[in-house]
């Protein structure tokens, strides 16, 4: 099975997907988005949280979201394995957002949610925007 450095697959998908597909849940993730996430994790060299439901936490829909999820928009990039909502231990979401906005090319990020909509996390995604500059969205 495909190994993802620094992450277990259950950290990157919702509970329903993991319970249905197990390790094969990796099939639902865009490799480009996974690569970008891993690059960010390696760059900061600190624990990163996407989902923590597996360990009894409340975070479940911050990576891949199945079509059955009622969280977020119908056409969210999370539903096609292109998006992550992240936190990095010891780095505020405000600081992380600012850093990634300035260095998005380094990680392959194409889109970030405006930080006024994500006060306690940073949303990044890797959608095909067809543009050279970073797209900052307001949901």
C-alpha cells in the first residue's frame, strides 16, 4: 500500500471513508495535494494536524470528505481530495497563513482561504486554477 511520510491515512480522510476503504482510502486523494502537504510538514518539521477523529478527537472533515458528508460546500475541493485544513504545533494559524501566502509556489499550493474565514486553521488546496498567482477565496 502507498505510504505517506509523516501521516497515517486515517489522518487525511473522514471516518466514513476510512471505515469503508481502510488503507485504500488513499485512492481518494490527489497525489499533488498529498505531495504539497508532505512538503509543508517536512519544511516546518513539527507535528501537523489534519484530522484527529481516529484518536477520539473532533476533527474529521479537514481532509478528504466523502460525498455523504454534510460539512462544507457541495463542490468543495475537500470532496475531490485536493484540500486540507491544517494546524501546525507551535505556529499560529495567522502566521502559517501569512507564510504560505508568501511561499505558495514552494509547496505547489494554488488556493488559500482568506484567513478572516479560517481564524483557527489554515485552508490550502491544489485545484487547477489556470492562473499563475495564488487564488485567495472567501467561501
